[in-house]
């Protein structure tokens, strides 16, 4: 006899608490194999395919494409029967593609359930929620807040609770659009938007403790742009970037220094390498090799600050992040152990990560753990910038475009390939002398690549 099992949105790691459904890969009635991807979701880190650990017939799906679900919310239910040649009754326990079984998933088949049970999905959804969240939400009250229902609020995500709390919104007045009345972020944002249009602020009906009155008041909803306008939600990768950059500016006392360098000899060296045969060497790989050599001399910049312990943590490895522009926004893939790779190995890894990023296939592990970042914004045709440190790192090197400019070379005016290098650093980990020494060493290697021979 078939047993209906529920598969919930798994913990995708890196502290992520929710994900947006991008595309369903199965329909109700499809037969799925163990570890077959069933849905594509987008988190603040990456877009990933989520495999189901059960084999059987899909009996229900939860959430439409574009909806946000918290970790632990139900994704699908699967009717699992006795093990047969085509299906498996045992779950694998795996949650992400790449960590599942090595066998290819069976081809998808479509069957009609023998006895449809419309009530099974709501019961499964209710069973997956905490006791407080499994009770029906109160119906939305009138705009003046005259009706408030006591009792637990069906909210799982702490981000949703925080958003409501910061805007003075009483969650007990909302009816959630998620499974079994679960209140999602979209419900809170919609309520705030309606309140703003009506000019009716949401204020919690419960009394505010005296201690809370001493803190800063909850911010009022932002006024609508004059003459209309378009509101773009800060979510997904764009929201994650906004949060990280804001935190960097808020927590890190940064400073920036820069220098112009003659990159003519570096460009000639790269041309000579590529003419010698073998895989082509990229410019960013040479700059990365220079960075790892500089960090070996100035390890203060390959570090992070542990604020709670009031300690500077210096790393004995270089996990080099680099900025990559994609259709989904700016991402920073990380080259693991960049210090142990030569120019050819760095070129290959940069190419692999860039291609994967543009395809939206980077995993959270490939987007985190960096210790230093290289930002080549010269590809956008700009000369200089003041990079914002990729929190919680301690420094970032920015590289502008390389272009012909008048330059004094060997006592005479000449046209040379000039580049501006900018270093933004956390002033807590070092002083200007160390930062200047690092940047000067990088510039010397750019101007005279033979300097690198000392570090090989």
C-alpha cells in the first residue's frame, strides 16, 4: 500500500532561511526517482536544483513559481509504494544536486493516482509546521485594526517577523498565502504597500513594553516617489549584495589608497606566454598571481576581524574572490587555495567559475569563504574606483582599464599601457604603511613582472 511522504525545503546551508521557487521540474502525477531534481530555487547566494530523497508519484506541490518559502516548509508530497524495478521506497537523505546517488534519475513518467485525496495535501502541510504555525491564521481585519485575533501567529521565517516588527505591523491581522495559512514575506510587504497607499500606518495593537519605548521608533513606511515610479524588491542576489555592502560600510573603518602603474611589460609578458604554446593565460590570472605573492609578504591584509573576541584572524591560505557580472547581478565566486595555483591553473579556475556563474549554477560553497577579493572593474571601461570591502574580509584590490597614456619612461615621454590600482583596506588590521607597501609591491610586479621570480 502506498505511503504519502512529505519533502520539505531543506536547509541549503550558509545560514540561508528561505528560497524563491524559480521553476518546477515536476508536475502532480509524475513519477520521480530518488535524488531526482524536482524544483529550481533561488537563494540569496545562488540558484540550485533541489532533489527529492524519495522515489514515487508526486501527489502535491506547494508554492507557485515566484513564491518564497522558508526552510522547513513543505515542497512536495510523494506517494511511495513497495520497492520495484522503477522506484525506490527508501529516502537517500541527500538535499542538493551533487551530493546524491551516482545513478542517473529515471525518466519521468506520468500516471493518474488511483484514488485522488484532495485533503491529503492540506493535512501534510499542517503536519510540517510547528504547533503554533499549524493553526489557521486569523482573517485580515479592517484597515483601522479594530479586529485582532489572539493566539499564535503562523510564521516560520525570522526575517518575516523582523520585517513586520520593524514596520509596526501586527501579524495577527494577516491571512497568509503560504501552505495552511503560513505568512510569507510577500504577505507582509503587500500589507505594508496597501497601508502606504491608504495612508494608514500599521501599529501593533499589543502594548509596547516600557523598555522598548527607549529604543529608536519603528521607521515609518517610505513615501511614494513623486509622480509615481517603480518599486523593485531587494531580494535574492540583489538583496544579499545590498545587505553585505551595508554591513561592510557600517562595521569596517575602511580607507583607500591608489597608484598608477605602467603595465606595458606585464602585457608583453602575457603575450610571450601565450605565443609559447599551451593554454592561454588570462590577464586576471596574472593579477591574481601577483596578489597572492603580495599577500605572502603582507599577511595582515589576508585576514578578518573577530569583533566579539577582539582579535585579528590571519589566514594561512588565500581563497581569492573575484567580481563577476552576470544577468542576475554581481556575484563574487571564490578560487580556493589560489596561493597554491600557477597562472595556468588560475586561468582555468577563473574560466570555470565565470561560466558557471553566468549559467546561474554556482553553489553556496563557491560563493563564500573568501579571504581577499580582486575586482577588475576595468572591463566596464572605467579607470578607477573606491571598492567596498567584501565583508568580512579585510581588503580588496581594484583594477581599472589598461589604456595607452603619455608616461615618462627611462627619462623620456612615451606612450605606455597605464592602469590605476586601488586598494581598500580595513584600518583595524594594519596602518597605511602596510597597505602602501602591499600596493607598491603589486605595482612593481605589474611594471616589472620579473620581480615575481623572487617569489616562485
